[in-house]
C-alpha cells in the first residue's frame, strides 16, 4: 500500500510538473497553466486568492489535426508591457495598456505539431488566444470545434440572451445559471429565434455574471478576425461554460491557413461593478489604429427619417405599393406613389432645417433608394441599388440644401442581408456617397444571409464586415452597422467603425417594449465590445399619441431616462431619435440633448450594479464641460452623486434635468423638472430617480452673474 501511494504521489507530481504561474501587475489576479497527464492543456484563474475559474481545458479540434491533447511544453516566454495609447474617440482620451504576458509553446511529440497559447493578465482581467505558427506538419485546417472552457465556481447570477447564429435582438434573462434555460424560453415570445444555435443550452457573449460572494465576471472575445463568432455552451448542472463557434450552414466552423491567430478569449474580473464598465481590456487586446490620417473621422449626433416608420401611423420605406418592382429594371418614374413615403425631398428639408437650428451634425434618411417594395430578400439576388434614388428624392438638391445649412447627410445602405451583392456594389455605392456629400453610412443586414451558406456571425461574414469598413476608409466614410456580429473592440483598429446595433435597440419599444432594466444590462454586456447605436432620445413615449396602429405600445422609460441614456450608453455617433415635432413640445428638456457631447476626455463611473442602476460622469473632449447621467430599473432609488472628479479650486453651475415627483415610466413618463445649483469638488448630490427613470446633468464653470440666488450643494 505504501508503495502504491508513493507511485501515485509521483504520478500526481508528473501531472502538474509543467504548471506555470502568471500574475497581474497589481497581484490580484493569478493564472495557472498546466498540462494534465494525457497532455491536455488547462488553466485556472484566481482573484484575490480565491478561484473564479476552476481548471478548464484549452485547445482546437480540426478535421486535419487534434490540437486538444498529447502536448508537451517546449518553451515559455514572458513579457511585461506598460504603455499608453490615445483613442481617436471614446470614453477616455488616454488608455493605459498594462499587462504581464506568458506564451506557452506546446508540441505533440507524436505528430510534431506546434500550438502556442498566449496569456495576458491585466489588473482588470485575462485575455488569451491560440497561435499556430508556420510549420511543416500543418497548413490548411477546417475547424470542427474549440474546446476552450470557462468553468465557474458556483451557480452565479447570469445576465444573458440565448444563442442564435443570426440575431442578438433578444430580451435579457437575469437568473442563476441553473434557471436561465426556462427564463430564456419564456422571453422568446418577445423575439423569436432566427437561427437557434445547435446542440444544447447556449448563450451569447458578452456574458455578465455575478457570484454569490460579490465577484463580477464578464466573458467575451476581442479582435474577431478571420474566425467564427463565439457563443457559449452552458452546463447548468455543473456551472461549466465552453466555446461554441458559429458554423456555416455546411456545419464548418472555420477555414484556416497557417499562420493563425485566434480571437482573444476575454474574462474581465472585479468585486466592483464599476470596474467592469470602465474596463478597456478588450480594446487593449485589439491592434492599434491602421490609419495614418484620422482627421476625417468625426463623432456626431444625427436626426433621421426613421422613427416615424415605427409609430404606427402607416409611414413606409417604400415609394410605391408595386410589390413586383425590381431595382434597375422597373421604371419607378411610371409607378404610382403610395402617398406615405417620408423619404421625400420636401420632408427631408424639414429635418435639415431642424438639425441646422439645433446644432445637430447630420441627418439620416431611410427609404431613399430603389428596392423597398418587396422584402423577399432571401429569394432575390438583388434587393437594392445603392446609386438609384426614388423619384421623389432629389439627391443633388438635398446635397446643396444640406451644405447651405451646415448639415451632413448620412447615407443608409440596407442590404437585406445580401452581403454578396453589397460587395459587388460597394465601390460604386461609396463613390456615389462621396460625389453627393455623404461621409457616414448606416449599413443594415436584416434577413438571412446571402451567400446562403452563411450566418450573420460565421467566419465569412465576420470578414465581410471588416472588408466593408476598410473599403469605406478608402473613401473616408464612417460606418454604423446594424444586424452585424456583436463587436469585439475592432473599432480601435478601424476607428471609422463608429458603432453597431447588434442588440435589442430602441426600435423594439414599438414591438413589445424593452424591460426597464434593459439599458441597465446592456452596458455590462453588449457595450463591452464597442459602442451601440441604441437610438435614445424618445420624448413621446406613448404610441397612442399618434392614433395609429400601435395604441398599446410604449417606451418603458421616463422622458428624463431617455436623456440620461446619452451618457450611460456611450457612442461617438448618437441618434436624436424622436420626431422634431415632439422635441418642439419640450424645448427646455431638449436643451440637454443639444448640449451633450459624444466624445470624451475622461469618464468616472460613480455607481453601478448590473440590471439595477448606473451613474456616470464624463468630461467633453477638449472642453471645460462635464455631464452626468444616471438611470435605474423598474425600482425607484436615490442616486448618490459625488463631484470629486471636478477640478479643484472652482465652483460650477450644474443644470439638473430630473424626474418629477410624480414621474413614473408607466403612469406619468413626461413629468420632469429642471433646476440649477452650484457644486464644487466637495459636493455630494442625493438625487431621486423615478421607476425606470433617470437624471441628466450638464455642468460648466460658474459665472458670478449666473450664480446669484442658486443653492450650493454641500
């Protein structure tokens, strides 16, 4: 027996003989890499001396090679990096990139194949990726699976949406992992699957988690290039997660040729929810900006011919009702107009006038081009033309008028998910934009993808989105993509990729609504990969106001919360989404939207709890102007807002836009009041928020004449 124990002891030592340690710069995070007895690479992650991820497998499985086992470590490299970089736009004008790195080289003695795994530990989390260098034993690989595991320590609370290869537009589930399956299925009634992920229970990333002892985890990926998008398989009995790569419709999960760099797998970790929001880890794991000249990339606010198509009044994107119209073949001049097409010259000029009068940079027009009469998109090889306006849309006249008024036109390219045809038209479409004064485009991919063997987040499509952005840069065009794969920080590398939708946005308030906690979850999930075009700013929250076809639909926020979203849902391109006529009814509240910036020098997250509340302060880029936004879920609360982030030695005037005493998102959403107070860096404001309400504050240096009679917040 003693002899057996002695042998078992040394077998155990052999299993862990190759264990390697890596710690974060501040020492709070510790990673251990190990090869198990059968040569399976594994890792575990601790935070402040306690495990947050238990031992999980690593590796790739391809049709040509099994890269999940049989390895021996042949080399180990370490490095430390501490530098700064300056984003073209964003929440911060300077980002610290500080990490310790460990790269493990593994070789299979039987095959000679080599796999490297590169780990980077930041103070706020972990990034790791697979690297396949050029080698004689491998060249082309067809991915069958990625075995990466994220094994949790317990039944954490999860904030998640179900796995789908084509859409991210689901309502969020908030539940312990053991209960998410049932809750997600209940919520499918709000938005059904488009292409449900195959296999068992899956969720999408970014996945937000909270342990019972108050540790927050955010799991996602960075730098998704030439690879399939990652979902997560969920073992809800043992609380284990594993990578689920989006296949194409042939079942292939990727076609690779060496050398290969996989996307980074990311885990942001903290015991303070504010750190999750502030983390720049995903951007740090992306490559630096590819462009030498970025002067043409300008953050902006814009209005648009858009919301009126959702209010139920019968407005439409289509010029006529002739459903058999074919772009490039039908003579649209001979068609009878349907009379409810708002993308016409006279109406667009009204929007231009509004934007010009209120200092709004641009105007988006949806429904301007041939092709909207018929939406049998997956049946057609050509849905739209991107150089052919409808007869009632005078491109040249609107270019002249917008330029005269100092307003930029924003192009709309809805592809109906025909990415193949969009690529064929891309150069002509961008040249048409430049010739007619357009320097920003909103792209859309509604429907099932053509090529017909692809999904929205499969490898080919992920490369397509990057191709569009890179080609747009050749024409100095900025891109705001909708229905694309959820972002992974590539806007650092390609900063003309200003924003994406890729989640359940504001338009769903007219289609069953977004829960009051929805925008308290999105910054912890979808926004961790990059900005979202959420379309805030809806002041008329009850669609019964329009006496149309949606009398029971309503926005699930107060008016003030809509203002605060410009702060809590940061984006360098923000839509001023409501109708100009509604803003005219609330000119004093609209002043905040006129004033608020979209690009920042610095940001301070003051309060945060996923699904419950967020309060943030930001300094406008290049200006001595500061703004605060706070939101809450369905529960009333009192926000605590310190002003210690303001420069010392001065007093400031804060204009507070707040929910009225009787405000409630459901019963009295438009109750608000505005007051001015004096604040200093020592001030602390106790601010009441209504149910699904908010607060929006603009701050400037105090002028003595304006300070008279104002209350000082101590």
